[in-house]
C-alpha cells in the first residue's frame, strides 16, 4: 500500500463525524476525474450531496466544528483537480437546490421572476427557457456548469452574461443563516461576483421577459455554431483557461506567442483556440499546469501582459 493509500479513506474520524447527519448522501474516495469536464483529477476523500437545505446547514456546521476542509464542486467545469488525492469533502447542491420556479408576471409588467436553485445545470436552465420562451440566457448556450457556479464567476460571452438578467441571490452564511442579496448590493466584475466570505449561493432569481421560442432557438443555434467553429468542444477541457486581459484576447496572445498545438504529455494547447487546453486522453493536472505556466511566461515575455487564470486549481 502506498503512503497515501495507507492514510486514505474512509477516515474513521470523519465517518463518525458525519454519520449522524440526516438527509445526506455520502460517497467515499471519489475520483474527481469523474466529476470534472477536464476528465482528470485524483480522488476526493468524500463527496456529499445533501437532500435539503436543513441537511446542508447541518453538514456545514459539522464540517466547520470538526475542522474538515470542504469545497463546492458544482459541475466541475471550471476546475483543475490535482493528481494527488484531496483530503476533504466536496459538496454538490443538485439535490437540495435543484428546482426551477417560474412566477407569473406582476400586474402591469412583462417581467417574470424565475427562481433557480444553485445546483441546477445550465443546460437544463437553457432547455427550460426555450420551452417557456424566456429571453436572456441564450448567450450561455453550450457552457457547462451549474447556475450557482455560473453566477459566482459571472459566466458569459461577448453577447452577454448571466448577471445581465440577475435580480437577486440567496446565500447561506457559514453560520447556516440564509440571506437574500439584491443585485444592486453585489460586487460584480469581469468573470467574478464577490460574495461574503465563506458563503454559498443557494438560489439565483432572475427577471426575464418573454420571447418567441422560434426566435430564441435561432439565436441559440447561431451561438452554438460559432462556438463549434471556434472552440474545441469535442475534447475534455475546462473552457477558457485565462480571463481576457483588458483590451486583449488571451487566445490571440497565446496564438501570437506561437503556442497553439504545444503539448505536455496528453495535454495540448488547442490548435483551434489558444485559450483552451484539451485533454487528449490521459493528461495529468501536472501536464496542464506545465502548459498554463509556459503560456503565462511566454505571453509576459513577448507582450508584457500578465495572464490571469479563470480556472480554479484544487490542491497540487
Ligand atoms: N482569437 C485568435 N486566436 C485564438 C483564439 C481567438 O486570434 O486562438 C481571436 C478571435 O479571432 C477573435 C478574438 O480572439 O477575434 C476573440 O475570440 P473569441 O470570439 O473566441 O472569444 P474569446 O474572447 O476568446 C470569450 C469567452 C468564452 C466564450 C466566447 C464566446 C472569456 C475569457 N472567454 O472567448 O468563454 O465562449 O467569448 O465567443 O471571456 C469561458 O469563459 O470558459 C469561455 C469559453
């Protein structure tokens, strides 16, 4: 048995700490490769899926009390998980925050309020908006992720982003207290929304107007066509690796630095889009990070521009 495996899971102290909690699905020793769009990453000690908000509150309280590290996994679409096991608890909100509720418009207004759980998949939200003819989410078509993850990173494209139609979010503080924050009180930046420290988004509420579903379908198809032409969608990846520096395209800078097609192991800077790294089969996180660092160094050397990472790196 390797040193890591010897101290590996399930950890008796953690199983005991989490054992009494109700309404909670736990899986031990879960490879993150199965839960990330990059399709790579070593196991996490525990994957927890609370079935209610009460169960989520109890879980966080217990993890904080016991000093057990945790993070919100979402759809794993913007995450580079390390090659070494991560000793902590990954939490997914699909079960406790997985509802979409559409409220009829208030009298005298066309605005409809859409309440969406943070664990809802973006693809499901897009299908819902198409079915009900709701405008505003179409720039997000084809972007993998959960609604909570998309709000936190203010996901979007040149055509617009999720916070354009956002009205308010409901967060859970680390104490378990729930709080609604209107959009006007949020600090919204390029690819980021700043939340109170250690809080989690449970729900996002949107104000949306109606649109002819046929018009919506046409817009979505055009966006997808552009994405298929310009992005390597057929390969496992985490989407764009870097934020676009002000006034520049990270992809264009990486291309001009001559790095498209560069490989490290089974990771490759996409030949189609310089800001994407694809997993050609058995890439490791180390392979990806090697390319990330080369891109950072070369772009700085050639253009004096520091690329800022958009992906989150876990462990390693
Ligand atoms: N370009 C190049 N070479 C490349 C890539 C791009 O010259 O290798 C040029 C393009 O020709 C274009 C410009 O750079 O003139 C911008 O490229 P693109 O339209 O592909 O958009 P982007 O800025 O690279 C952004 C988002 C994407 C989103 C697309 C939708 C960021 C960091 N990226 O990419 O979001 O899908 O717009 O067009 O804001 C993501 O965040 O993960 C993501 C994929």
